[in-house]
C-alpha cells in the first residue's frame, strides 16, 4: 500500500501531540513520526512496503534558526529510536569526538552554538556535539559529483555579485510598476502568494485564504478534490474543542484522520497552483497586468537562481521558458511600461551580463539534479551498513522532489519535514562559506 498524506494542518493545530501516546514511535511507520510543532512541520508522508523509512529534513543552509530547529527535531527523533543521520555536503563518517571529549559541557555548548551561528557546523553536528546520546552522522555525497557542483558555483562567483546587484535594480523597477499597475485586490493576492512561497505564512492559513478569495470571486471549487478534503478537515478541526468530552473528541479525531488519509499531497500542491492561477486570472483587468505578472515571475525565478535558492519547480519552469530570461526581455518591458505609467526606469546596465552567466547557472542546477540519485543511494547504503530501519536525511529543499520521487518508485517510506523559520535571516553566511571566504 502506498499513499501520500498532508499532515501539516494537524500539526499546526497541535492535534497529533494531544492524542499521541507517550511511547516510542515505530521507526518504520512514517505516520507514527511526531516532532515538536514549534520546531518544524511534516510536509509529506509516503507509506511504502519495503520496511524502511527515510526522514528527509529540508535544510536551509547556514540559517541559524533553521539549524537550531533541526537540532530539536533530531532530539525528538533520537528519543524515539533514530540512530543514524545522513548529511548532504560531506563524505564519509563525521566524527565529533574532538569536541565531545571536552569535559565542560557548558563551554562545549557555547562554542558549538557560536560555530553554528557562523555557519561552521550545522544543526546535526551541533546536536551530536551537545547530546549525551548522539546518533551516528554520515556524509552521503559522491565526492566527484559534489566537487563538480561546487566548481560550477565557483565558475560563476566572479560575476555573480555584480549581476545580482544589477538584477535587484531591475526587480525594484518592476515592483514599482506592480504598485502602479495592479489593482488593490491583485496586489494583495500577489503578496499573499509570495508569503506562501517564502514560507512566512502557514500552508493551512494560505489554503484558507485561497478558499475565501475563490468564494469572493465566485469561483467554483468542484475541480479541486484534494483541496475540498482539506477544507472539510478545517471545518472538523473546529469541532475538536479541548473542552469537549473525551469520547466525542476521539470520534471526531478518528473521522478527521480518515479524511486526511485520502488527501494526495502531490495532487494537492498542484491543485493549489491551479487555484492560484484561476483566482489570478479573474483578478486581471487588462493585458498590462497579465504581462507584468509573467515578467515578475521571471524576475523572482532569476533572483532565486542567483541566490542558489531556486526550488526544483522553478528550474523546471526556467528550462521551459529559457528564451524569456534574456536581459532584452526585461529591459524592453521596463522601457515601454515605465514610460506609460510614469515610473522611474533607472536600473544598472550591468544587468545585460546575465546573458553570459545563464549557461553556467543552468549547469550548476543540472549537476545538482544528478546528485539526487547519488545522495539517495548512499543514504540507503547507510541503512544497510548500520542495520537500522530508519535514517534521517538532511538535504537542501531543492533535492526533495528528486529524492522522494526515487524513494516512492522503490516503495520506500518517507517523511518530509521543514524546520520552522519565523524571521528573515539577514546575515546568512552560506554563499561566503561555499566560496571559501
């Protein structure tokens, strides 16, 4: 039996933690995995038939809050029996004994915390250094692939900062146009959509917003079956009053879980995108708004591409629309629309250098795709070598889609967890770390 289940809404409501028994989880059952609700969200569950479980924790590289929450997530998993952790970005066994043997626990923790703030160690290494019962840590990269990916990054380094600064000036002009061209309702919708993409709004709250927006625009929801199931559980959640008598609450919860197990996560995410597009189409009042929406999306994709923070879906979109990412496409649009709407069109002329950089940027992401297979294979080898049934895999969110697709194909269970990030990280040293600065 194989299925995808969305459970983030349940976690957000604290329902699982309310009902969960105080016993160790079955580390082969993805549905039995629980984590502190303020440390992360379970985004996706797949139950396979191979008796193995990969707990994929999405890494936000060098983000201090994310690394702190990854450490807390690992602490909860270790208490329930997790013994091995696989890490993107390194090779072989990772030995923290140089730190662990230092006798003063308080100083050891303070130094490890400072190293984590600087991006010198990650949340898993911090946990291994400070825990009395640490799991075994393993790097699961294939060295040749990783070094090729790093080389592709370094090849773009000289021009990346200059072009990124120039791209920001282009994006600023487009944002000014957005404020002038969009209606108030379209502007609000765009801001909510971006909040969802950046993770600054809970998925459940965003789905509630989409429902209200669809109803306000008289858009039928009949073509979105998984969203309909989600909205049904939202209504049931209101009935899970902590003051209700226990038997009634348990019956409602049982029904609640049965409905959730029919929600297909992959299909749900596609339905969210489809509903977004349908709502937006109803909000457009002219062709200028439609054209600005397309070029704003391209500017945002380009921004993520330069920041090494592009989701796989964005790279797939880029590959299909490569011809629309030339500097001329952006500049011609700005020249025409800025004059029409009385907006300053000042931008950095160095933006034209993007045309020469794009092939190298594409190569970086193509090699990253090739690493998915190697990371997954090496992770599964560690399950066999350690004679365990479950392993946590900490890897950047870009790799999630490729890794989970391969696990699903092999019938191996998985859970996808995102660490909570509640505030912007203005001092992230990730790019400096990669470049050796």
